[in-house]
């Protein structure tokens, strides 16, 4: 907060005795006095010039002191109100048509927290994210068998951030091995959410997601259970994840019919090679019933970064046990075609002076109805690189998007409009 003042004083250095002079404190260099003679026009002229310079210097010092005192008073006042003067460049968007404001880039914990990275690295990543304006943290009861929620909860408790300053979301479906510990029955929605809150060490989550649809649970039961946990103060909103538009519309219709709480958001996979749902179907839902989109996997599990162009690195996600499906995808004919297109997109990123990851994330953010894009990172360097996508967003002009669509060759077509 005091970077300007500290740098000015530090640059000059303390005077004798360890104290700063007025000139040193405010960064001014006072010219040494010249001895005046008892006679002569030159001496009188120099004297008037010195007096003028001293007057100007004094005026500058007073003005600087006044501004510094005003800033100091404001800082003290804001500190008492628990508000910081630092302004974040992170854009915020409404979650669908709800009033909840979320950072357009959120931090996900899938694969990483409680599994791929250490708790110390997870804390570093969260700290950098929060300091950069990220206010959305997403997890699920199934991530690392609950360890992701525990790690996230421990970090939040340790950091002591104001609960009102961030948004936590979790997802319910896969809670355990027993038949009653999975699915979207009223029993598991309520018990599963309470289990998540216990691991997160929170009184409530901001959004609870139904982490896929459940053919065994009646839709009315799901909507009533979600309304119940909201009425009980265990969640603020509820949403869906990997639901199709028909299921979302059914949930909305039941909520309206019985005066229950409708979903506000759908979590969907979205990247260069997964476009139809987010670009065709969800915008229609957004305009009709206000459901927003929170998207995940903007880099297609790292595929779009180019790390797999020459094979599968040992430190990559595809090399982790349980992700053999990702290797199979890379080695398939379709995967090879995608890698070829990714190489061309890298050249486009070079033209824009950004990385392939930044271009891919910015491309996701430009889509209508997308409230937030969830990032999955394993270190702070990746996070900072991904946050740089915000600068690229302004460069995505319609001609450039058209060029990318032509390169990808998979732009969704709206049959109704055509």
C-alpha cells in the first residue's frame, strides 16, 4: 500500500543519525546554498534565484505532504472498514441471471487438490488466485475421495479470508460405495452436502451442483431436496453439472409449478473440440430461464497447451493412474487430427504474443452466457500464465474468431435459424 512512499525514501537513504530529512522522505534534492558576498550584482542575483528555488521546493514538499496525509487517512479509514485500496483487474460477471457476482476465471480442484499436488502448493495456488481477484473455488465430494474438499477447507480456515469475499461450490453425486451414498435421492443430497460442509469446515456453500443427472431419482424429489438445503441455509443456490437441456428445463418447470427454487447454472465441458452445448443450447436457456454456464476443462486436460505434441510427459495428467482414457484419446485418429490443428493454433497464438493456453482460455471467455471458466493448475506459474488470458480477450476480434472457426472446422450450426 505504501510502495510509493517506501520507494521514495529508500532511494534517497537515511541521513546521519538514522533519520530521514524532509528532502529524502519526499524524494526531492535540495541544492546546496552558495555563500553570498557583501557586494556585487551577481551575488544578489544568485540570492534571488536561490530564494525562488527554495520557495518552489517548499511548495512541492507541502503539496506532497498534503497528498500523502490524505492517502494515509483514507488507508486508515478503509482498514477500519476492512477494505483494501488495491484494485483488481479481474472482471466479474453475474452467475446466469442471478445476482451472484463471480470472477470470470475460477479455480477448480479436480485432479490437483488432495492428489496431484501437495497441500503447500495448493495453498500457494489459492493465495495467488485470491490476491489476483479470483473469488470462485470449485470442488466436489468425489474429488480425491473427499481429500480435495478437506484440503480446500484447511486452506480457507488457515488464510482467514472473510467468508463473504469468496464463493465455494461443491458437487453431489458420488459420495461412497453404498447404494445410498450416491445419486440424487433426497437422502444423499442432504447427507452428502452435510458431509461436504464438514470436510470444508464451512457453515454453507454458495452453490451446490447435482454432479450429473440421476435416472433413478424423480425430478421433483431432486428439486425439492435442493430447495430444502437452501431453505436450511446449507447452500445459497443450486445448479446442475453435465445435464442436458431437456433435464434442466424439466427442473425449472417443476420449480415454477410448485414454487420451489430453480437451478441458476450448468457446469459444462467447453473447449475447442467440445462446443455444441455451450454455444448452441445453453445460450437459449440463458435467455429463456436465466441459467448461466460455468465451464471446465478449457485446455482439454492439457491437450491444447501442446504438451502432448511429442508424446506423453511423465509429469502430465495423461500419465497419472486412472487417466489411460486420455492416452487412448491422444493416440486415436481423431486425437491426431486435433493435435495437428493445435499446432496451427500455436502459430496464431505467437502472432498475438500470447501462449496457446492463454488463447484457449480467452476463446472460452468470449462465448455468450459463460459466467466463469474454471482453471485447473498444478503450480503458481501455470496459474499466472492462465490469468494472463484476460489480456488476450480484448484481441479476439470477429475476424480473428472467424479465422479460428475456419481452422477448427467445427463451429456449431443452429438448424432452427438456418
